C-alpha cells in the first residue's frame, strides 16, 4: 500500500514519516466516515485486504478476481463488431472514473482481443503485469515523460498485429455545475501513432461516473489550493480505490463506435467517444 501512495502522490522513497502521517490521516477519516455513513472514504483497510487476497495475481487473473467480487460484476459491451478480432487496432476511450475504466474495458475485450495492451501510468504495471501494459511516466504536473519511448512501444505492438487501449486525455474528468462530465483535452499521441502505423481508431466510452463524494473532494481541494486543478485531481485520486469497490457487484455498459480514419485529430476522436455515452458528457438526444 505504501508503494501505491508513493506512486500516486509521487513521494520519494525516503519520506517514510510523510507516508506514515498520510496513512494515519486516511485511517482516521475512514473510521469517522464508517461510523456515520457505513462506508469508507479512502477504503485504506479494504485496499490492503484485497491486495493480500490478490496475492501477486496480474493481468487476466487479477481482472477476473475483481469481477467476481460482491456476487459478480457484469459488463456489457456494445458495438464490439467495430473491433476486428485480429490485426492492429487502436481503441481510444474516455476516462470517466479512473482505475475501474480499465477493468471495465478488460472485461469487455479480454476474450475478443487476448492481445490487448493498455497505455497507462507506470504505477499500474505492478498489478496489470508487464505483458498487459505499455507504461507511461508522468511528472507532478501530469506531463508525459519519455514520450518517444512510449510511442515506440505502441508502434511496435501495432506492427505485430496487436490491439491498443488508450485513454485519450490520460486524466479523469471533473463534473460541471449541470452534472455532466468534462474531460480535459485529449493528447495527440493516438493521432500520431495511428497515422504512423496507418491504423484506424475505434472511439470508446464506459457509461459510468464516480460518486458525489469524489467530485466534492475534488472541488474542495481545488478551492483550498486556490484553483490548482492538478492538486485537486491528485487529492481526489486517493478515492480511486473506494470508487472502484463501489462499482463491483453492479452492472456496467461499455460502448465502441465506428472506426475513424488514421490520423483523426484528437478533438474529433474525443467528440466521437463522448457521444457514445448518452447523458454522461452532454444531454442525451431526444
């Protein structure tokens, strides 16, 4: 668990006291929340328990174990026919909730494309396994480092006929005053790699959102930091585990749209992906 906190908050190895103080604060908040609401806020104890049960599982085994929790978590894919069963494929998805986004897509795709790899922060590698992830290194401002090396790995996987899952913005959206999600602008990596490899792009989106506690936490952190969105996002990310557990045992839908041409600009891919989830990013069509 300490390694997770270090990776999420980018705390150095030597800052043991800082980690200890953070764990204490999270435990106190969890205990208070459990007493008055019956639920954990950060789910620190629950995370540690499930890490013990996972016992080194990675990739498909890990995903299946999570999906079996709480009586089972059915994920229904829509538009799976838009994803070829073989050959190079790029799936470019929205990132509505965080960690569970990959779990939902993996549940929908792991039998359809056993060769799928996700482009994700390096902290996920210890759980998903090096055969399932193309790791991305980011700095404290969420700027991608070693971008050329990451794109080289993406191209290499596509050139061997593999499938790639990419979260276009790489960041979880906030909620606007009308209750719709607002994703940050999508990065250009998907566009460049698809053009270089001449591979179509399948827009995708899971139709789900985080709890009101997540958005309140993010809004409070943004206010207290004087409008620092990066700080707000980092503080709210400490709830990812709790948000993930809340989604286990529920039904979820994942959508895949018609393929877009290689080199489609990021804003067009983003628009196509967001439109797939009615009522999530904008009002549903009447």
